[in-house]
């Protein structure tokens, strides 16, 4: 994640927008008095909102975290699709 000043962000706005979009990484825009802002691509913003939505439910959160742990430990079960 990179940090740019408000002045630099204004001067190089298109370049920063391209960077945020292409690199899929947020940019912090620093301002006086620590009134900073974060610039995200729409795709990254939507991913973040989806994650927040999915993790809002405690049960869903536990299931997702358990699934991630199983994946990391390679405890996978292969299944076939059912033809209907």
C-alpha cells in the first residue's frame, strides 16, 4: 500500500487511479491532522463489502474460517456433481 500527499494526489490523480485499478492495491492519501483517506478500486471495494457481509453472521464466519483452515491443511474431499 502506498501513501501519497493530498497535493501529489491532485497533481497525479489519473496516474494514481490507474495504479489503484491495475495493481489492485489501495493508496492512502495523507492530509494534515491525520485526516487521511483511502482510495480503492471498485473491484477491491466490492470484495471488501462482500467479505464484511459474509463475516457478519457468527455461524457463517466460523464455517468460512474452518473451511479456510481445512484448505490450508489440505484436508479436502473430492466430490462429483450430481446430474439432475
